[in-house]
C-alpha cells in the first residue's frame, strides 16, 4: 500500500468516525423513547424511525463528502451502480435494532469504506456504552483511542465463545469441554468487536449475515490480530451482487484453524 493510499484511507477514517458519532447522537435521541417501528423481510426484522434518521444523517454527510463512492446500507434501497464503483461505503445505521428497541445498550452504528472488495477503514460507535472502535488498513485497531489486541489464550485454555447452544452441542466433546459459552450478544458487529478486544476467543456467525453487519467489524478484528473467515478459511469479499454470507468464524488468527477443524468435526 502506497503512502498516498494510506493517507487517503486515514482521511476516510476521520470522515466516517465523525459521521458515525453524529448518526449515533441522532439514534441515541430515540433510545428508550418508543420510536415508531415497521417490519420488513416478511415481518421478521424490525426497523425504526431511529434507523431511518441515523441512515439519513450518514447518507447526507458521506455522500456529499465522497460523491464518487458507491453506497450500500441496510436501510437504503440497493442500487446496482455500487457494483461499478471501486470504493463504497457499507453502512448499518443501527446494528442491533431489536436490542435498541428493547432498551438494551448493546447496539452500534457501523460504517466501513470498502475498496476492491475489502474494508480499508471501519468504525463502530456504541453511544449507549460510550465506545468508539476504529481501524484503518495497515494500522492498529483502537477502542476509545486505546489499542486493541485479540486474546492470547491458547488451545489448552478455556475459550469464551459466543455460540448458540444448539450449535455447540454438535461439536466434538473434547472441544466442548474447553468452551465457556457466552450469553447472546444482540449486535453481530459488536460481537465481532468483542473478539477484537479480547473479551471473547471467538464466535461463529450463522448463515445469512450481510455486508453491513460485518465490514467495519471485520477490519477492526483484522487490525487487532484476528480474522473473519468462511469455513474454508477465506476472507469475506464485500460489495458483490449478493451481499449475504454463509457460516463464518471470527477468532484470533492463531486459533482460526483450530475452530474451523472443530466445526468440520461435528
């Protein structure tokens, strides 16, 4: 990566961090205020007035600042024009909407800049927790300005995994014996960030996650010493025509093969 590219992505990181904080403030204004709610995806997924307001804030700031970038957001109708753009914003104005509506604090604004299929700048902002995660390609991930690192726990130690009980019971007994299953974390992006900051050793992501759930957290985890991969160990490619993904694993880089082998051994 050239010095010019480094400077470009750093400028983009500053831009999206400021935008995420503004959108987070907008969303937080609706928190515990019973915002209007609609249902989508066959009445399976809620979306609130807060989601739309935060999305509008992000779109206004970011598209004005980078009119040549493509746009992909959970709360904006998809436009195939993004597929022709080398660089795109990938946005989830509120990741963890159900938690948000239930008065839980574990929700965040997720903003990423993706270039040629991979994130180069990423921000997660959790206003109710007063936490800001940031990362830029080639740099160190930080949380509220303090560098992050994944857990250094080894295979012979207990692993804290965010995983459904139904899935965990299918793993080999010797693997299960070394697992401490953590309670459900309603924001997928935040769950991956917990792997990045060492509060979890790993998580498995069920099929049907989307680009906007993953892109910013993916980079934050990578810059903290971890990886988000499919069951073949391949990194996620973003801004394809299909933005959904199959089962994924997030873990410290030295543990990925171990976790994938355990999954394959079910």
